């Protein structure tokens, strides 16, 4: 799992150096107005008690193709394969840190 070790080292370096992952660039008009009118806003409109935050994870094209092949080969969903890979990386990271 050479790539896994690389990911682990990269994560460790990022955390140690205080660097943070950058948010994706925004498209379109990114300037903000001086004021916004929230007088017709509804507090809690989209709040759902007990809702879980599901993080979208974007893989590089080549890596996604590899994961898709693994999933097809093993008759599993892509998300299941990704979860297994990430779980193993976390275990290794915790073991060696």
C-alpha cells in the first residue's frame, strides 16, 4: 500500500505544518453586497433534527477509475470500497502517529 503511506505522510505533514485544505474556487459573481434583506427569511427552514452531515469526497480521475474497477471486480458499491480504504488508512495513521 505504497500510495496509502504517501497519503498518510501527506496528511501528517499538512497537520504538522498547520496547512489546511483549500475550498474549491467559486464560479460567477463572488462579490458580496454591503447589506442583505433577511426580513422574509424563515428561521430553521431547512433544519432537520438528527440529520447527519454527509461530506462529498472528490477523487482524482485516475484514482476514481481504479476504485470503480475494484468495486466492479468485488461486486461492491464504490462508497463501500472507499470507506474500507479510508478506514485502513486511518488505522495505519493512528498506529504510526
